């Protein structure tokens, strides 16, 4: 029985906190709704002694990016195709950059296409020493591209989800974290009750 309990705890920990330990460049949230407006967050941790001084992200076909939140000591440049669609954005440090014990976040807004299935964000991280890390590989690679899953719109979500045209978001990362924590505590209580029953038997 103890082996089963240990396995259950391990599974819960991986599901709830597996992404926390990851130091990859990612785009949050991990899932959005088709046809919705969404505020995305590019999260950039520095993994070297040298500071991160530039980061570029390629915008997937399934989303129309339109607005960017200003970030102190950083500027950004946009690349557009012949139709005027933004296909990449590059943030450049005008200060010290993101230090070796730091991470940075860059917020931007976009509308997810109604027929989108997933959004693959390829990013390119440049360090002060001139080295570049391309976060553009497969999920099982050393430097995977970040992937946002797209859920089909239905019912109340059909008109839009995540953020409205003014960039106001209804998705709260803190609420999600608390929900996960509650699930973990609930499962822990269940396991403890099983252990007590086992002792009484």
C-alpha cells in the first residue's frame, strides 16, 4: 500500500508542479480558446552568467498580435509580412538586461484564430557575451519551442475568452495556482485517510 501512496504523491507533484522547475523560455498561458482575445506573457529566464540582452519571438500563423505593454529599459521592434501582419517581435535591452539570477516577462495582446489548433512560439534568446539560444526545437529537445494549446469555443466562450479588445484578461494565474494547490491538498487528505484506515485494519 505504501508503494501505491508514494506513486500517487509523485504523480500529483509532477502534474501540479512539473512546469515550475522548467527554466525554458515560454509563452503563457498554456491554453487559450479559439476566436478569443488573449494577453500573452513571454517569460524569459537567464541561464548563464551573462545577462540576457535581447529576445525575439516568432508569432504563429494562428494568432494576430496587435498591442504590447511598455517595459522599462527595453525597446521592441516589429517585423511584418506583406499583408501587414506582425510575424515577429524583438525586445532589446536599453539597460543592464536580465541578470543571471533573474527572469523577465513581456506582455502582449493578440486574437486567436477561430480555426487555430495550437500555437508554436519559436524564440531566440541573446546574451551579453554574444551567444544565442534558439528555443525552436521539438518538445523533447534541449531547447523546445513553447506551445499553446487551443481549445474549441463553445457556449459562453464562443464570443471570446481570456481578454477583450482592450486587453483586459479574465484568466488569473493566481486563481489557477490556488486551484491546483487545493487539488493537491485534497488528494493528500485522501491519502492520509487511507493510511489511517490501513493502520486500524
